[in-house]
């Protein structure tokens, strides 16, 4: 369900300012699945889940090589209740 945390400059600002954590998730996962997975893995209470689907880009390789496409992926922005925290060093199942 949850593939990995996204550690970017923007996700760091979201964590500091709004207590939100950003994850890369399975494209078939819905908001309820994501909420239950985060609550079970990290033992926190989730207030809200927002998702975004990103389409894979087409890429051309150097001369004579075939064209390709990067895979589609989905991002979830999870709002955690105030006073609770997720440590990104924790192992994910």
C-alpha cells in the first residue's frame, strides 16, 4: 500500500508547518486504505488524506535506442493530528 516516504523540500515544509507527511503509494490504493495503513504502521491518528496521480513521462534515449515511458505513480499527503509525529527513520513493512 505505502511504498516509501517522499522526502523533498516541499514535504519537509508541510511537515513543519501543517503536520503533514507525504508518501508514494500504490496507484490502486484509495484514501481509506491509505488512512488505515498509516494508522496501523505508525500508530498515529490521521485527520485527512489527499491524493494526486502523476502520469509517467515519455523518455527518449540516445540514438538508435527505443523510446520508453516512466511509470504512473500516486502521491498521498496525510495530515496527522496535532501532538503526534511520524519519524521517517522508522522501517516500513
